[in-house]
C-alpha cells in the first residue's frame, strides 16, 4: 500500500483489520524537493506493528521520523554541530 505526505510531511494509511504478528515497513520512496532527494541512511524506513493485541489502548500507530538529506550543507550547520559536540564533553 502506498501513502503520500501532505504539506506538513504527515501521512495516514488506514488498515482495516488486525494483522496479528505481521508488521508494516514504512519506506521512503521519493522526495518532492529537487535539492533533497537522498534518503537519510538510518532514517529511510520504520517498522510498525499491525495488531491491537499488544497492550496499546489506541488503534493509532506511529512510525519513527523519516527524512531526506539536503544536497548542500546549510549555512550554520557546522557551527551548530561543533557547539553540540562541545556540550557532550
């Protein structure tokens, strides 16, 4: 089944029945942005469990955040990363 994100990057896929032990792998296919076409390794897919017999009260399931990488480094990224690494020390 395929889904398409809206302008906020949100998508909804309706699953009509319980799928027991089955899982759904959400995978990035393409980006609408010409300068942001490469899927970020490690953020290019997510697994969602499709059963209601797992202790979760809601019927809604959420995939981890997925994303594409910009082709060019944005200004300020290097400085931001350096400051974050300094805070870790």
